[in-house]
């Protein structure tokens, strides 16, 4: 597995398209999320742009096996613009030390998996999550905020992260989701992800 | 219980709702949702097929801001009875404080939340919710 981190401006030609197609397979086709897609087979919303940060896992064949999106909260982000009600009345953060983690997926379509929730139990999940945290931490983040399905909180605890919900979960488009804080440990290794 | 009995609850910048344990015990929680784990394992024992039925449940207060707690549960059978028991530690937006309004920390908070959950009469509500949601 290889982790690629950066923005579309720095990606090889065609790489971002692979990520958008992968996201469509996971979020629209597999998980059934009702997302507006700009093109058939591509999952992309108003927070995807040339300067958006992506953390992408590729398997040995070069296929995308996982992805995550990072946005600093000093710019428009999903939780603030679309789901502020998940913050339990709190004003959405707008600070350089809080980044949003979204569109997190770790399904390898080249390997068999038992269910959509099986994506949360793999080695790729751990690598991808750690890479995302390290990338954001290297750029000043002390905390991440994420809008996620309920199972993510259990996963984060199991992986030893200090994570806690920002408020009660809500059913949105038939799926229970919630906002979750991930506190970044001060000793996180950021040395290998700059660039 | 009147609203005067419920202590004032505020939310901090870090997202935690802070209150003392005694105050938490006074806040009524209502059932929000429950569900089954899709990846529950099935195993064999002495030739019999046993399905480990596990799930999750979410409870919330009617206060503003809201207190939110969730935990996992498993269904077990003993002496002809089926019962639902908590599995693992609760998850919440709560940080408990001492009489000096200082955080008691994540670990101690979790230990006390376990006590709070185990005092709550939640099993019947969860079973009813599961039976309704997954009825064929």
C-alpha cells in the first residue's frame, strides 16, 4: 500500500479522476448516500477544488483503495456549510488549528469484503487515518472535526484515538450521522508527510 | 421532575458538555435510536449454530445543549431468558467535573458513565426498538 497526499494541483494527470470515481463507488453505489454528482460516475461536491487536500491509499496495482479529504476550517467546509446542526448549538470553528476530515473510505474493491462496514476494520483504515492526522498536524492542526456514520466513533476509540462526539447523532437521508472531534496527540509524527 | 431540578448545562469550545456526576444523574435521557451490528460474527459451539447478536443504542437529553450517550450491547440467553447487556464503554459528549469545576479526565469520566448507564432502565426500550425496526 502506498499513501499519496496533496492537492489536485500536484497530482499526476488523471489521478484526481480516479479518486472521484472511487468515491462514487463507495459513497453513492455502496453506501447509498444521496449525493449530487457533477458527472456520471464521479463524486464531487462544492468543497472539492484544486487546493483541497486528499490523502489517498493505492494498492500494488495502482488502484485507489482508500481516500480522505482534509479542509482547514478557515475556508468553507462540509460541517459548517451543510451540517452545523450536528454541533449541538456550538458555533462552527473557523481556526487554523482545526481541520475537517471528510469523505473517509477504505474499501479495496480488488479484495473481497463482507459489507460496507467492513471498510472500517482494515490496515488501510489505520494507515489512511494516521496519514491524514499527520498531514493536518504538520500544518498546525491540533484537532480534527469530522461528520461520520456512528461506527466511526467506536473505531477511533478502538484505535486508541482521543475522539468524542460534538453532539447527538441525527438521522439525515436515512443514515444516522454525527460530528466527531479527534484530538491530535502532541507527539504525532509529522516528519514524513510534508510536501 | 421539573426543569428547576435539572442543573444548567453549557457546552465548551472543545465540544464537551461539562457537569458534575450528581448533576448528570438528574438529567433524564430518552431513547434516540438503536440498531444491530451488521458484521456480528456467527460461530459454532457443540454442533449448535450460535449467532452473536450485538448492536448499538443512542440516548439523548432534552436539554439545550443536549447530552448525548451511546453504547454497544449484546443479546444473551440464560436459563430460558433472553437479556440485553452493555458491551464496552459508553461514548458521549460529556466531560465530568469535580466540585471545583475541574475536569476529572476521560478515564474517570468513562468509569462514571458506565455507572450512569448501568443505572438506566434501557434494555426494554432497546429491544422494542430493535423488534420494530427489524420486524419482517
